[in-house]
C-alpha cells in the first residue's frame, strides 16, 4: 500500500551506509550467467577503505519507472548512474521502496580512484545495504540475521566481489565442502580464525594510479576461452579449502604460499588469455622482489597479493607493524607513488 503523502520523513528520512572494500586472497576470476562465480574465493574485509552512500527519498514525479539521481562527492556522475540504474531496473522487485519514492544517492570513497582498491565492491555493497534497509522500513520489517545475507546476494548482482563486503574479517564466496552454509549466490563469514590472522594489516602500495586499460568484466569474460580455465577453477577451489584450514590453524607460512601464488596466478590468467594483456608494471615486479627479500632477511611473515591491476597489497601482522612500515617508507620509496595503510575490518556500518 502506498505511503501517506507526508509520511516520508517520519518513516525513512535520510539513510547512510558505509560499506568496506575487500581484498581477495584466493581470487575470483571467471563467472557464469547471473554473476555466479566459476570458482570459490576468500577475501579479507578492509577497515579504512570504504564507500559511503547517503540516500534521500523524495516524492515521485511519475507513476512508473525508477527515479534516480546519482552523485559522487556532490557531483553528478552520469556514467555510474547508468550502471546503478541498470542494476536497479533488474533488481527493482527486491527494493519496493523504489516504487514509492524518487531516490537521490550521493556517494564518496575514502580512497582515491585507481588505487588498487575494489571500488565497485564497496559501492554496490553500499547501494544494496541502504536500499534494502529502506525497503525493510517501508514494509515495517526489523533488521534481522537475514539482512546481511540478503544484502550479500543483492550486492553480488551488481558486482560479484561486493557480496564479500558484507561481513567482518575473512569471508568466503562460493560453494565449499568445508564451509557449512556456503553458496554461489551469497557470501558467508569465516568464523574459525586463529589469532595470527585476526589483526592483519594491509598496506596498499600505489605503483601506478592510471585507469586500467581493460575492465574486470571483460577480463572475466576472457576466461571463457582460456585454455587453462578448467584447471584454474579446480586449483582455486582447492586453495580455498586449504585456506579455510590455514586460517583455523594459524600456519603463516602456508598462508603466504597461497596468497602469493594466487596473486601471480591471477595475472597469469590475464597473460594467457586469447586477447592477452599485462597489468603489472616494472614497479610491481621490483616491489615484489623487495618484499620477498625483506621477508627472507628478517623472518617477518609479510606477503604480497595483487588485485587486477599494478598496485601491491602488502599483508603483515600487527606485531610487526612498525618494522614493516619503516621498510615501506624507506626501502620502497623509489617503487611507489603513495601508500594507503589499512587493516582487517569489522564490516558494514549504518551511519544514520
């Protein structure tokens, strides 16, 4: 039943959700129709790298269709608005609030564009959280345990990796025999985590901040014809199972092996696609060599991982924070233009 004319501010008002990005340890690369992953993946939710979306609801001017205005940092963003509008058109049945109100979205990122941080993941996560929250309100539903699972499933349809941003710590997406309740349609938190991994830090080393020359969506599609795809998907599923065990038993050495091999395998898949491409830069390789040398010389369990770009994510324990960050600021200064210091995070947060 439609809301009363003056009930808008009383029932909804302004909604603000903050959704973190995440960095995959076991990579998701390749998908099926409906944003279903070709392999399971496992990520770490970040703390300081997030998208915050503010939603305002106004009276509709038309009787049909979605009325949306999308702004990024108070400036009209037509490109991403079109992407969000397409997503909302496809998912409008899950967001009944869209049938009642015109929506104004204003988003901001805590991190710079092209920083090697998955902005689509945090953005679509924030969109799903805020609109589902508003829909719960207009339907007089209380937020319950199913809210984040539903948010995860809906966010996945906008950006696959967004589904992993709905929980704190380590998060699994994809059906896995070692994780009860795991699914290809939504992510689930990994609850059995050793103290060794509960306070991990992540320094994002910005090697190159220019836009990627190929989108992740195109990169995923190239796996359809990659001759190594079948064995890669099997490998990723096996590594996900291994990593679930490692997170529980605290084996840092095995964690490092999985993380670094996965990073290089991701880029190997790009380089072995029929229309191959290379996203690593000379600075990426130099940074990797310095990181592995630093680990051998000091015994500090640091490791690297990569996203679909040239920038390097350096993972390290909180106990070694000062030594690692001294190494970054002094030994890495010739390889990177900037660094973003982050750490394992607590998941989404409702601001208002």
